[in-house]
């Protein structure tokens, strides 16, 4: 749909295209290099197609800022709202993700601490069991030696 609109206008016919999946697999630096030289207007928040109009709107479908004219031509059937609303929304989403990440990070640290404590407890218990086994076998050896001496004494 967007591609068709770009093909109708002489000014945008030469645009290259790629799917959203292709874009998601491509590094940010490579995507920026794929932009035409005049796309620096995008980075400076002005439209490269409409006399450097401000990119005051945000196309939710294409996830890009657009000018008023582009919203009526290239994005006319897309949900669009003011870019300042998107900035607030994105900031809130990022803040929530940061909070979620920090909680997950703290939970992981707590789990790691519990795991380390359990490891130390298991190691201590192993040492106790090793010591008990050695004591029992030492006592059994003593009893066997004592019984051996008794039996040898009866034979002599």
C-alpha cells in the first residue's frame, strides 16, 4: 500500500524498498546508509518531500514521523497521531521496560544468591557426610583388626 503511493508520485518513484522483516534483520547503521543522502532531513525532523515541513505527526503503522502532507498522501489510511504523543508514549514504554528489567535483574540476583547459599550448604553437608563415612570405616577397621587378633589368638 505505501509502496504503491510512493510509485504514483514522480518525486518518490526512485525510492528503494524492503520489508519490515528485512529491516528488522538489518543493523541500524546499515539502514541509515541505505537512506538517500537527502534523508538527513528525516534525522533533522523535517520532511524531505514537502519543502522541509516539520515532521509533526507519527504514523503508527509505519512507525515513523511524518509531515501533514505525507499523512494525507502516503499514510492516509494509517493511524496517525501527533509526534509529541508518541514521544510521551514511547518514553513511558521505555520507562516501564526499564522498571521491568530492573525487577527481573533483582530477581535474578536474588535467585543467584539463594543458589550460592544452597551450594555452600550442600558443600558443608557433603563434608559432614564424608567425615561420618571416614569415622565409621575407621571404627569398622578397628573392630576388624581387633576381631582378627582374637581369632589368631584362639588358633595359637
